[in-house]
C-alpha cells in the first residue's frame, strides 16, 4: 500500500481555518464585550452614588427639620418670656 503525504491534510486545513475563524470572531467581539462590561460597571457605580446621595439628602432634611423645630421653640420661648415681662406689671 502506498502512503500518500497528503493523507489527513484536508481535515487539518479545515480544522485550522475553522479555529482561525473562531479566533478572529472572538477578537472582533472583545471590544464590544469590554465596552458593555465597563458601561454596566459605571451604571451600577452611579446607581450606588445616587442611593447614597438620596440617603444623605434624607438625613440632611431630617437634621434641617430638627434645627428648624429647635429654632422655632427657642423663638417661642423668647416670645413667651417677653409677653410675660410686658404683662407682669399690668397684673
């Protein structure tokens, strides 16, 4: 039986071209994947910033209401004391 040197060469060439095509497809797909990964990461990062910002705004509003209430209470006390001082001699 004669041995042919090209025996199996066609299959090897087909496998090589197929793997070459798969590699090129993956290389062309890589920038898209990195872009989508970065954009998703940034979206979650900005979402965390938004939640922290809203939490801090809620805390700031609570503190503002507390300070306003304390300020109004002190004004009421001052107003009540001044009214009592003015009415005291009349009694």
